[in-house]
C-alpha cells in the first residue's frame, strides 16, 4: 500500500471531483517525488476513463474501487443487521474501506470530497470512516473542505468528528472561521484556495468561434432545482439570459457541462436550454471531456455564468469575469475571498424568484468587465501558487507519522 491515500471520492464524471484529485496529486508529486498514491473511488470506471494511462497529464496514481454495500443487497442487509442488532456502528465503513485498513495500510488518508459535509446524508459515512481510520492509526486529513457554519454550531457529532482529523484544510474563509469557532485548534487548521485553482489547462485545438474570446460560457446544474426559490426558475432564468445575450450582443454562447452522471447530468439540462432558445447558430454545446480539457474551453470565454463550483473555479483561475449561481457556503466563501464580497459575484438560487434577476446580475458583470478582469489578473497568480502547495501542507501535517 502506498503511504498516502485519497478517499471520499465519488468519481470523475463529476469533473469537480476530478479536478480536486488531479490538483492534489500533482502537488503531492512535487513534494514526494518518486512516490505513488492511492485513490479509493466509488466509481472506479469513471476515473479510469478520465484519468487513465492515456490521460493528457499522467499521474502516479493507483485507482482502486471502494466496496459499495448498496450494490449488493445481501451485503447491505448483513451490514445493516450488524449495525442495528449488534451495535456495530462501523460495519459500513469497515466494509467500504477494508483495502486500506489491513496490515498493509497507508500512513495518511486525505478526505477529498470538498463539500461532502454539506450534505446531511453523507455525515454518518464520513464520521464513521474518520473514526475507523483513526482506530487503525491512519492519520486523517480533511482537504479542501467547505462546511456550513450552522451545521457545525448545531451538531456536537460534527464538532467531535473535526477533532479527530490531524489537519483540516479549509478552502474559504467562512468555513475556516466556523471551524475555529467550533473549537478546532488553529495549529490544526489551514486556509488555502481550492486545489483546483492550480489545475492545468490542456493545450488542444479549439473551435474558431471560441478562439476570438468573445464567447459567454454557461453551465447549468439540475441540482439547482433542489434549492431554487420556486420550481423551474433556474432553467427559466438561464433561458432568459441566453435570449438576452443573443438579442443584445454579437457574442457566441458555449453550453459547458461539468457533471455528467445519471440524473445529475448537466448535459441533459443544457440540451433542453439549447432547444428552448431556438437552436441558434451562435449557441454551441461543448461535448463532455476531462476537467483539463473543459478548462481549456472555459479559459477562452469572455464571460462565464455557472452553477457548478469547479466550472466557476476554472473560469476564475483563467481570469474570466464570472457570475456564480450558487446554493451553499462554498460559492459565497470562494467569491468573498477573491473579491472581498460575494455581492454581485454570487446569485443565491434560493433568492431567485424572477427570471430577470439573472439577466440583471449578468449585465452588472458586463458593465464591470474591465475592473473585474484586472483584479483577477492581479490576484490569481498568487492564488494559483497557494493552491499548488497542498503537498507541502500534507507533509507538514504528516510530520511524525512517517509520511516524510
């Protein structure tokens, strides 16, 4: 077993998850030259597709499959019985991660799910896994995370779980301050930009309509509907935005997916947008590809309006003026750290009641294009540099755990 493992990874069809893994492993490689790293994935087949040996940026990464108990009814029933009847609270994580907890086990394990703690359904699995690894003397690190401050304040279970991590790397200040207030010692905390700010951009041929850098990149997630101010408003607002851009500018529009899995597939909602706005020749659907290739498309946009966090990080890190349609602490925190405020840069979908709100927010972005771009060009080089230091942070946290 390699000395450092990455876990809580749902698969690379979510290209934000892919971007996090890619960026962290690249930084670990800089700090631990010659080493290989283990990625435990819920969907190994996705990672082999997007990060396999033919990848544009090969990495020293061994990908293994997480044991998903929900794929086998008999196993699920057995583990559930152990938990309920015998009080074995770790039956599920012990099964999930048995490849990491035997005699040959890593010295450190990085939880790389980013915003996993923002979803109540994930908490039991995350806290149980953290406890299991600590019982097996595996040093745990919560990497690039966002947590809702109210969740930390109201949950003793969550606060106790945070105390088990050898180190926690928050990706924005709202989470960092909330962790401090919850009792996590400052010396176990670090504030660093999301690792994906350092993601490499693939050097690939791009369409002529995009290379003139007069294109608006648009990303829409079906997840927005779970948080929207009223049913159907997110798609309606994006439709109004596209119609406004087509009517009032000469710009092209690139519809760019960033998650392409099952019912949570950006491509499906983007295709509906394409149809509903008249299939105009200035509107283009970008095909699915890996995170570094998608970043190449996003980097050539003049403006970007996106829902997926890592689609907007790809835009920010390419100095593209960006409007985020957000639903959680991560979008507000990241924007506030970049600009000093999230006002005008993040439109919370919970506050979206009228379709014209998104058009108005985008018009403000256009009016302030020059100052926003200048600000990004000034700060992003340092942000990228800091985001590339995850390997160093892991080494420091691991000191004394034989991870050197």
